[in-house]
C-alpha cells in the first residue's frame, strides 16, 4: 500500500452516487473522534485529469471539511481496489443481514409453536372443565351426541388420538 500523504480537500471530487450515502450523524461522530485523536485512517483517491476522485472515505472527508481543514491524509488507489473493498464490505453486511433474518425467523417459529401449544392446552382445559361440570350436575357427556368435537373424548390421550386422526393441530 502506498504511503499516506496530505491531499488538498478542495481538489477532491465526490461522485454523486457516493454522496447519496452520506449520513450526517456519522460525520459528526467522526469529526469528534478526529478532534480527540486525529485522523487514523486515510481516505482513498485516484487521479482524474486536474482533480482527485474519492474512492473511499466520504464521511472522513466531510468530517475534515466540517472542522475547517484544508488538507486530509489520503492514499492513491485505483477504481478496481475500491470496487474490491466495496464487494468485501457488502459481503460482510449481507452476511450480518442474513444472520439477523435467521434469528428473527427462529423467534417467530418459536412464538408460533408456543401459541399453538397454548391453544391446545386451553382446549384441553376447556374439555376437562366441561367434563367436571357435567359430572357435578349428574349428567354425562354422550360421545358423538352433539356437533361439538370436544364432547367426543373423555381423556387427553383420546383427544390427541382424535386430533391426529382428524388432522387437527395440537
């Protein structure tokens, strides 16, 4: 890698596509850091006729401009090197996004399973409560006598068997 050198800020051109990615809050953070410890990472530029084209380091450049600097530490590079660096950073960001989405999917599936389990437990409790009420009132639940599918079973294992047979979720 070439040695860093001091470059005039007013000769550095920022492509429009790159300028669209500017985040002012990040510029402020970097400016505060530069005030405390100085510029630690040089920007990357390439020559283009009478100007320099910024390849990497937009937020550092804007932080130095905001601080009133006239020069910035930079290194010479090529468009290919900047493109390769962008691809590497995109890969890391993409991988982080994939990990995040996988964690969210896992959490959603766990929540749905818990909701299904809770619904099944509620149905079982309701069935058992109905049995207890009918036992207290002296009436018995006749199997298959009503359209209510919960009245067809007497025990949990019967209910589970019925659910499997009928294709229900439990």
